[in-house]
C-alpha cells in the first residue's frame, strides 16, 4: 500500500511538471521529452525533486488514513451483515411501518403467524389487520408513538387471515434520516398469552415488597429527575399528615424539610444532585431549624436508579431522624474540637516561616475531619431487615440482620425457626405477648435481646408488622432491627481517641517540619518540569497533528498551530485559557471523566466533542497521556487531537443498522448462540448469547461468553448437536436438528435447533425450549392410550353384558311357556318348579345388575383419601367373609408388617375382601386350605399380596381372569365381576394388580400396589 502511494505521488509529480512546462515553457523550442533530456538549471532540479517528494509523502498519508477508515467500515459492514442474517432467519416476527402506518417490510415469521402472503401485506394499513375494537386505539396512539420515538410492551389483538385472533406485544423504535426526520418505525412482535399467567404472581411479589417498605420506620421516597416524589412509603405519608406527597406532586424537600426551599446551602448540599452527577450512592446529614430555632438532624441516604443505557432516571432517598444520636455525640465532639484548637495554636507557631505550608496543613486537617465524619456515619448506618412465616420459620434476612444473627450467609437462616436467634426470656415474650399483639394490632415496636449463633447477646430495637396477602389474610411477620451495640462501641473509641490526641500533637509538630522541607524540594522540581514543558512545546510546534499541553489546573499551557486552527483560534489566543472554552456545559461530565482516567491510569484514548470559536461542534479523537517528572509526580497532560467528523458519519450509519439488528437479536423469543470453531472444528467457543438463551438455559451471558461449547454444555455430544455444528461449519449447509431431549448435571429439557453458518465463519444456533410442548404431547398420548383401553373395555363390557344378561331372560321366557302349559294341565308341582326356576333366573339378573352398578360407581363415588393401615383393613375384610372361611375350614394368616397406604379405606377393603373370597372359592380339594395376607418390597415400592394353596392358574389364563364375567370354572358360584372390581379399584388408586402362579394345583398369589401419597390424587378427580 505504501509503495502504491509513492508511485501515485510520483505520477502526480510528473503531471505537475508537465503542467509547469505547458504554462511556463511553451515558448521554448522542442518537445517536452527533449526538455527533460537536456540539462536543466540546478535550482529547477531541486524544485522538481521537492515537488515529487511532497506529493509522494502526501500519497502515503492519504493511503494510511484511507486504510484505517476502510478497515473500520469493513468491520462495521461485516457486523451489520451478520446481524442482518440473524434477523432474516430468526423465528421472531418483525415489521416496519411508514409515517402513515402502512407496512414497508415484514419477515417470513410475521407472515406465518398471521397466515398472509407478502404482497397481501406490504403497502396496507396496519389497522386493517387489527381486531375492530383496536383500530381506533391504534389510529389515536400512532402519532404519539412517532413523537415519542419508541414503544415498548404495547399490546394489540390481531386477526389472522383465517379469522382466528391472537394477542401480540410490540416493541418498536422510530428510525430517522440524517436530518432527524421520521424514516420508518421498526417493530418486533411476540405472542404474550403465556405471560398473562405470570402477572398475578408479579403483583403478589410487588404487594409483598410494598408491605416490607411500608414497615420500615424511616421515610423512603422514589424521586424523578425533576426532584418530584413518584413513590412514598407509609412513614413518609404519615410525616406529611393527611396529604399524599405523590398525588400532590410534592418535591423531595417539601416532604423531608416541610418547606419550599431546596437543599442548596453550602453546608447542606443537595444529595440528589450529587447522585445525578456521580451515579454513586450518597449519605449525608442535614441540619434543619424550625420557627423556634430548635435543630433537627436528618440522615439522608440517596442511591441512583439506572435505565438500560446506564443513565440515572430516578433516585431512592431514605430519611431518618438522628437528632438524639447527634446530640449524644455533641459533648464528645466539643471535647475533640477543644483539643483540635490547641493543635492549631501549636501549629501556628511553626507556620510563621512559611504561609504556603500553613495552608497545606489546614487543608489536610479539613480533609481528615471530613474523613472522620464520614467514617462515623458509615459505622452507625445499616438496619437489619427480614420476615418469617406464621409458623415462625425465617423466609428472608438481609446482610445486616445476618451479621446480627451470627450466620455466615443469609441462606443459612432460611427455613429455620426465628426464635432460635433470641434468648429464652425473649422467646417466651415473643410467643406469649409480641406475636399475638402483632396479629391483633398489625404492628409492634420495642427493644429485644438477640442471641447470635456464636452465643453473643445483642440488644436491639425492633419494629414488627404483619404481612398480608391481597385478600387480607396474614402471611407472616416482617421485622426491622437496629443493633444498639455499635453506638456504644463508637463512644468507647471516641473516649480512647481523646486520650491519644495529646500524643498526636507532638507527632504532628514533627510531621509539619518534615513537610516544610518536602515542600521546598517540590518547588525546585516544579521549575525543572516547566523547563521540560518548554522544550516539549518547541518540539511539536510544526506537527500537523493537533497537540496541546495542559497543566494540572486545567489551563492550556501550550498548543501547536494545528490544534489552534481546528478550533478557529491562533496559538497565542489559546495560551492560558481553561479547557472549558472547548466544551459546552453538557460535555463537562465526559471531559471530567476523561481527566480522572488520565490521572488514575496514566492515559486516555477516546472521542470527545469539541466546541469551535464559531459555536459549531465536532467529534475529536483524543489520545491524552499524563506527564510526570523524574520522581514520578504528575506535572501535566499532553494530548493529541484529530477531527473525525467524516469517519463518525460513516460509523454512525453502520452503527445504527448494527444497533437495530442487535436489539432484535436481544429481544428474540428464541435462544440464539453464536459460536466460533476452534481446534480445527473439533470444538466451538461461544462468542454471543442473547437474553432468551439466558432465560431458557438459566445461565448468565457473562458465564457463557468465551467458554467452550463442550464445557459449558457437557451433554452436547450425546445430544447430537456438536456433530451438526461440525457439518455446518465444514459444508456451510444449514441443518435442522429435530426435537431431542438434552440433559447434563444442570439442565434437562427438550430442545429444537436450527443451525447455519455466517459469512464470517461463525456458526449460529437458533433454538427453542419445547419441554412444555413435549410434556403436553406425552400427556395427550397417554390420555389417548387410556381412552383407547377404556373404549376396548367398554366394547367387551357391552358384549359381555348383552350376553350374560340375555341368559336369565331366555330362561324366564322359556319357563313362561312351560308355566302356561303346566297351569292349563293342572300340574301344580310342575307349576311350582317352573316358578322357582324363573325366580332363580330373576335373582341371577338382579345380582348381575348390582355387580355392574358397583363396578360403574368406582372412580365416580369415593370417600376422601386418607392414610390406611392395611393390617386393620385386612382383618375387617376377613370378618366379612368369616362364614365362608369357617365353612371351608380355611386358615388365614395376616402379617403384622403390612404397610400404611394412602387411599379410599372402604374401596381398599373391597379389594382384600374380593381376593380372600376368590381364594376360598377356588380352594379345590385342598385338605389343609391356607390363605396368607402379607407384603414384600419390589423395585423400591411395597407390594401387597393374598396367597393361597388352592387350584392355581395356568399362565395362559393369568391375564384373562381380570376381565368382566371371565370365570375359568363355569360351575363356580358368582357373577365373574369380582376380579374386574379389584382391577378397577387398584387402577383408580394409581396402581396395578397381577397374579403369580406356577400352574394347576400349585396355588396362586394375587399382588397389587398403589401410587405413593405425593402422586395420589382424589379418585373422583382422577376419573373426571
């Protein structure tokens, strides 16, 4: 590039020589080439060489400047292209509107969400796609949107092409052209239906925080940049009397001081102005006097509230009356001031020889006094705050209360009884007196003794209030505790300090003598420094780069011609002027910040806007370095300056485009991860990660950026996504990774990924957490399977009922014909036999109908679930069939180790009764019949069983016996519904039932288990 520039310079020089010939030598005979070959005068050779070298140097400088600008533009263009690809392939909806609210552009996701094609949308009015009731609202608000410049969280109801409606939330920003005129409005949209469900929880949390803030005994205010109160707690409202400070539009001093005069006195500077200027918390003590002249001391703590750009938008101010504390310290301060006066008298005797040294000592003393005052304020500040549930378990404590309780971390106290942190006499008082009083009256305040975990007894003053939910029901107790031991410790230290002040007087005298000698040495060093500055000014006078030297007092000591010209001055006019001449009042904070950086780190590199003499401003690229003398002491600042107006315009256009796509990137509902390949594509390093990714994965962006993919997400190999990344990186072909379960030690969930490659070589994954959808699909599949099983069971039930109920009816119908014939023939005995058979058939039908009715009631009629001891239920079931057991001579053994299960006691008794009755019925010819009711452990759950030594069941029939009316022995009594009842009851309890048998004459064991308590619901609810 440099060689090319030299060639260009030489070419320009030759052109210049040719023009020179045409203008000055056209009367000379011969061609231009002949003139060059002749011997020209020496001075002409020197002039032409000088011209050639000048243009060559100019070409080098131009090439260097253009190269830097080209690299900056290329970097911004590459960033813009990356975010444009992210936007175009993003799954989030996007639209842009013109000044009339008509569509300029929509992306494919927007079209898919609304069901339209792009030609049907572009050019149409946005309101045509809204529900009718929202069209007038949009027509009214759109001009305000354009005036405001941006919108956030605006919700409209839109109508799809097929007529369906959906509620979407819009975030938008107005784009302007270079003249500041409206260009277009960019909006992203998202479905917010699910977010509605979380709003109630958010309001509940807000009510809790408001209750806690209202419980604080000090005034707490939230104040805007106009110093008006926008939020006040109960204490502040009480302090104002009947008038609400928020509704009345009061300013902060009208609330805290009850007057219309702002805090503007030098002794009482406004703390809020300091917060706005520095962005840091401020703590001060103000003194107020009423009409009678009585003093009131108010401790004011102020802290900033930042917006997303880091600017202070509001302030939090807390005020507390510390008059008593200040008066208690007044006597100690008076003694301290008396001794300080003696120090000043002794010091004055030594300062007669050097007034400058006296001034330095006075300033040092004032700084020490301010430091001591600040230290006292810090040592006595801080309130312990926390709250506990109605049962007395700790739910929350802050750091101050954690220190009082003697815990290492606040989390160590969560869930523990709050009474453990109080002495025994205080525990009794809390339980018998204070807690009932708080519940009854709503609040209590007084002194209590806290006994920390280390055994230390700490006296505290407490303010307790009851926390209530939105319905007024009590949730727990909130407490604000102040440790009273700190004040005593401070008083002891002050008394000790008073004893040491006399010793410090002598030490101070020695220090002042040493400081006097040091001051003289510094004066000599300063003279040498001034000489060095003059030499430096001479060296840079001819530089084309703007250069200046500034003293530590902010005054310009030297500037070269380039620096003065860019500001519209001469160097003589600027010498001695303060740097404020180059800056407007709005630029002063950034200038002061740059000055602090130079003094703290030694240099500053950045851009600062400068003011020209004619009132115009321009962006300047600054490189400031702190100058030091031989001993390392700072003596001034040297800086270079360059006007970068044109470069800023190019960068600003690209930066605006980049910022627009960055905003879309951060506000996408899908997670986006941008990765760079390392180790030849063997692994990937995360370079960018949006907010949706933080929410889905539950990890902060700062913890991810720069980390390897396989270390941050160790399950990515098994998940299959790492291989997809490698293929996309190698081939550049996008791939879709279907819904797959991802698991590692921290995360478990179903993910759906779309992976593609950027022109920069980075690999991008856009993904969604579809865990809820997969769970819903699984539940739907289980429900379908359950319904199919129930449908099949219903078909079998219908067929069986129609078959088994038909048999008694056929019997009754057949014997009606015989009855008619026997009655006509006068056969009385036959008539009685016919009537008896018809009666038995009717009884059989009634029995079948009763059993079927009982089966249908299971799951629809149930008692409340409870803990059921199966040993007791087993004895009750055996008593119900005691007659049949005694008739057959069966021995029944009930194990005392039967578990306690959770369910319907009466239904579980039916299970055991039917199983025992079934075992007795199929005992066969067993000479010593025996039934055992017991339990065993299998797969971590208790399994109950009823074991007999009867006929047994062949394996091929072991599933069939639980069906309706399925009896292996058709001659056996009963309806065949008993085991179906058992199966139905156990399944309603979330369990299963099966039979174990080695075959005929080997006995059978009927086993069942139920779901544990935490997975068992009311049977009626399960069925419904």
